[in-house]
């Protein structure tokens, strides 16, 4: 699975430890009287949200709703892209009104994806609160957006790529960086960068 | 008038059964007998590698004058004829007003004389105003120069009127040309009726609409002894009806247009109105039948149905656009490509259908032949010059052709009318003083 | 099936600039539109039924023929995608003054239109237009030729009700010869593996349609028990005036979907009608409003289909590359 030019930062067990820590923090900060809902940003925010929710349920014994958010229609770079992405659809099987919503994504970079996700979530209803949980914060923000829960914060070059692979949609868990010039074409596992 | 020597060409004259390499001399507007000549010519044309044949005669063109000069005039149409290798055209009477009087026919001749391009012979209307009700003054039309009669565009729907026309025209031994189509079966029609019209949702014109009138008119010619000529035959069944009529001795003839032996209704899938004509493009089996008819001489004529329409008219929605395409400047290359290069006809056979036979049909005794004393109307064709049809180069005022962009091989090179070189693509014509090659 | 599953199976990526008809599309392309439409169906269930995807785009409805329903559906679809919309109807235009429809379209393009939605009584007009303007073109019905979005919404309705299209027997009932809805449905249904039955009097379903791979039947009652879907096409009364059937009442006697005929069919027969329906001619009111009828679902799905088509075509308009005067 490892590509030429990739540098692995975290392996499977390391990712597991990050997930456990993130779930622990979300469980700790959970408000008793308010529903907790995890909303994964497609594509890799979704398996991440599913696995976090499973861990939180194990810790608290209470069910946590999980949804999937399609943010393509809200992207600010849509008009610039040569071919528009296939839509995978928003699936939120619960009422978002008055819930504590946690947006979940794999990599936080410029913040533009999360800006789009915030707009998308707010078009679905009026949540009590929205927080943000990401596996990797790689810096280089272009908007005033910060994560509330972070698995790993790393320093990267502006042009580098950070890829996250997560079970079950990838064969194994890992976090890798790719230096710009060594980039090989593997869009399925690419973190969502800003243009 | 200059003495012309056409040197070393392949001389094809089906009227004399001639197909040989040799020299052809022209003097004082006449062909000299084969083998005759002078020591010197004022004009020498080097025709080596080319075909030299009697000037082509297109028995079916629309020149639009008077009435629709935005589409074509007699001058531009006759110039287009020359560029296509055609030295004489018979023009249809569906002008505004129709050519249904002696004066109208004489106007055509006058305009053609002024233009000094190809010869133009008017075809008079069968009925007054082409209304299909009363016979036009056929005798006076003949006096005005009409070489045949037709209501082309509007079929003579009345069997009774057609019968009278066939009877009456025997007085002048002139042929009645008919656009065979039962009008009520083609109301709202845009294209051939069949799987393609179903696919495209366009109004259909069934082959039977043509077949029924062909059958009727052959029968009427049979009982009257008149001469019926089936214009632009397009269906397999009609070809068979003509074949059978001839076998019975009926005075029936038929012409085919290049688009009807090279294109089909599948071309309409582009919704390009340059594929919209009447009769419509038919199916492959009809195309094959038309070619079969040309091969066994059931169809003795190739004519273009040259139908110019200004761009703004043709660029309409397909059901609003008028029927028809220009054809004069694509006659030779498309005929060569579809019939000769594909092995269906030889050059002499094709030339007979475009020259000798038309002259006989229209009674033009000194045309369509290279025998000594005949009018010096000569077409020189380069049969092997690869070129691409570009409507922008047409001399016709209108550019409505479906053949734009086609890669073709044959092309009219030099055209002589009445002993004058009236059209040449250059390079082979040498004037005064040039010595005769050995 | 969920939207996710549809999307995962949509192998085709949309590469076309225009939607002119369904005959030219592959099964994969048709499926891609249907799958994309599922995403937009979800948008229509939200409290705020609008997404910003087409912000700044201009969608022009260029209608040379009256159709309030289709035009409204396209307008609403464009608005839900945050595009600006403008209607242009031929009656109010300079067409009556001799301007050609190509000139009209070029003028509209010069106003900055990105997408032209065109309805025209002549087959092929959208195709012709696509050669003369740069903007994307959606055929919203061209004469008797095609009406792709209508057929797509019919397919979406069938797929949502039955979970599939392949293997179903779908009957198109009525005036096939003059129907663009029929043609688009035939092409799409055949490509997706349905068995297509055409039913109506021989003057409206003439010989030759078998060559499109359809079964042709003239007796509705014979074929009804075999049908999974009955798509009832609208009868235009002018056909009767042209003598294609003797009277509306005779037509209804043979081809109107009544309660009794519904009983002849399978219990879960899905009833579609592209509308506007003539109650008491093609359908009785009780059938139109009955449990088998999916007529209102069709209207809702039409919105999702048109959003999907606008979205997919917008993706092919290269930003800033188009020439504008």
C-alpha cells in the first residue's frame, strides 16, 4: 500500500491510540441532557465518525447518532474544478435541531472544507452547538477555524500532502505525508486539500 | 470565334460509341469531324490525362429567377453550371411568376443570353400558375422556347389533368416531367417515412406516395401515347415500375439525382436541413435499387435538382427550412465517387446519362454529341484530382449542400460553350501563337 | 437502496456538455444522473431546500412552446441550486418579427447565460442550437423527438418504487408516434434492461416500432396482466381532428385506465402519467388518485432530476474560458 515518496508518520496502533484519546475527550465533555451527534465529512470523515461513535458508546453506554455530510455543493472552489465530483449524498438519520453536533474530518488544513460543512449542517437545522474533531491538524489555515478535538498536530510544508487511510474503506490505518515532488497519483487516499 | 485544339485527351462520346485518346478540333463554334483539323490553333488545350466529352446537360435545375433572386439568378446559376462542367441546363418553372406563358419563357432565354454562361432552356409549366387546374398554353410555351413541361415541386395531382397534358403535348412531341408524389400522403412530411423518421419524431413521407403516382402516370402515358418523365426517382418500387413500364413499351423515362444514390435518411440524424429534400433521402435498399436502375439503363438520366436556398432560409428549424440542395457544382465528383469509382458505371455510361441522353430527351439535336458539325459544347473533366468540396467556393449564390467537406476525385476542369472557353481551372489553356505539340 | 450505494455503483463520470437526448447516452450515464438525483432528492427533504452549488450561474428557460409545468420545474431546480433564472417565452419575443431562433439564442447567450433550457416544437432544434452557441443546452422537449428529463424522472420513480429497472415490463400507453416522452422512455428503458411494451391504436402505434426492440400490442386488456409499470401518455385532441382515431370516447373505451382495468393488472402495478392528464380520457380520477398512482412522486422526482442535470452540466462549464461579447 505504501507509495514511493510517502513518509509514514503514524501506523495502525498509533492511529488506534489517537482515536481512543479523541473518543475519551468527546465522552468526557458530553452533556447529559443533550443528544450527541457525530457528522462525518465525506469521504474519510465518515469512517472516522463511525469508529469514534462506537468508542464513545462503549465508554458511556449511551447511543451516539452518526451521519454523513456531502459538502461538494457548498465548496467555494466548485466553479474552478474542471469536472465536478460525483455526489455521494448527505445522510443524516436524525434530527439535528437542538443536538450537540461534532463535525468529524480526517485532516484539517485551510479550513475551507469545514466552512462548507458548517454551512451544510446549518442548512439542515439549528443545532445547539457545533464542534470540530479532526484526526490530523496540519496547519496553514486560511479561515478562522480551529478544531476542538485533535488526534495529532503536525508541521507540514504548504505544498506537501497528508494522507489518512482508515479501515474499513482502506486496508489498514495509517497517516503519511508526501513531499510535493514525489507525489504519485492516488486520489482515493488523498486528504482533502484546498485548491 | 477562335479555333481550338483540345490535345491528347480521352475523348468519350457515347453518341458515336467513341472512347479513345486523341485530338478534338473546334472551329467557328462547331466541332470538326474526328481526324480533321488545321496546322495552327488560336487556343490549345492540353487535355492529356483528362476526359473530353460532350458538354454535360442537366435537365433539372432551379434558377429562382424571377422571384427569388436572393437564392439564385439565371446568371449565377448558369455560372455555377459551368463550374460544375455543365454546358446546358433545363430550368424548372416554379418561379414567381411561374414560367407558364411564352413571355415568361422568353425572359429566361433573354437573361441567359445576357449572362453568357451556360445555355439555359426553360421548362414550361403544365398548368396555369402551376395550380394543377387548367392546362397552361403549352403550344405558346414551345414557341417561347420551352423544351418540356412540368409543375415540378407541385405534382400534377389530378389524374385527369395529367391525362390531358400527356395527350395534348403529343402535338409538340415534348415530354411531361412529373414530380411524382401523392400530396395527401406527405402532408407535414420532412423526411422519408420509416424507422429513421420514427426515431427522430419528424413527419414522414412514405415511399408509397411516390410509387402510387409513378404507377398512375405510367398507366396514363400508356393509354395516351404521351411521354412521361419521372423526375428525381428515389424509391425501389418506383424503379421497378419504370422498368416494367419500359418493358411494356410505354414512353417512360426517369432521372436520378446524385443525393439519391449517395445518401440515406440516416443522414437526417444530424438534423441538418441540408439533408432535407423532396423527394426525401430514402433507405439503403432504395439507394441500391436506384443504382441498379442506373446500371441497367432503366434510369437514363442523372440530374441534380439544383435547388438553391439562401442561408437564412435553410438555417431554420428543420420543419421550417425549405426542401432542396444545390447540386450543379457537385454533380461530377459525387457521380464519379458513388457510381464510377465504386465500379457501378463506366465513364462513358455516366456521360451518356449526363449529356447524350438529355439532349435526345429535350430534342437538342446539335448538343450532347461530338460529331462533326455539332455545337461546340465540350466539358473537360480531370478524373483524378483529389480535392475537398468547399461550399464557400461555389459560384452558386447559395451554399446549401450536404457534401461540404467530402473528399472527392473528379472535377470539371475546362468548359467550352459554343466554341468559347467559358470556364477553366487554368494551367492547360494556351492562347494565340502557341505551337501545336507534336 | 441508499444514495451511497447508488453513487458507489455509478462508474460513469459525466463528460457531456449538453443533455440533448437519451438515445445517445449509455446505461452508465443514465444511471449516473439517477444516482446524482438521489442526492438532490435529499436536499428537497430539508427544512432549508437550497444549496449554493450554482451560485453566480445563469439558467435561461427558452421556451418556444407553452409548458408551465416543465418550465416551473426547471426554474425551481435552478433556484434550489442558487442559480439565477430567467424565462424567455417565444410569444413575447421578436420571433414573430422574423428573427431566427438561432439569433434569439445568441442574444440570450450574450446576456451571460450559462445554461439554456430549450423547449421547441421542432425535433432537433436543441441539437442545431448546440452548434451555434457556447452555453450548455438542456433539451426540455423537442417536438416528437425527445424529452430526456421527463423520461429520467419516470425512471427515477420506477427505481424508487421497485429498487430496479432491469427485468421489469414497462408499458407505454397511448400516442407513441407523436410522443417525445415515449421515445426518451424507450431509449432509456431499453438501455437499463427493461422489457418495453407499446400499446395504443395502430394509427398511433404504427408498424415499425418493433425495430426498436419493443413489443407492440394494440389490445390493452391482453397486455395489462403482464405489466409492472403502466406509463399513460397524454392524448392530444388534435390527433383526433386529423382522423387518427374516430372519437375521444372510443379511445377511452379501449385505452382509459379505469378501476376495472387496474383490477386486471398486478396488485402492485405502478401507474405513471407525464401529465397534464385528461381525467376521464386517459385515466379515471379515482385511478389517478388511487394507490397505484405515482403521479405526484413523478413531480417531486422531476425536481431532483432537473437539479442533477443542471449540476452535472455546470461541472462541464469551464470557468472563465467562455467567450462573451
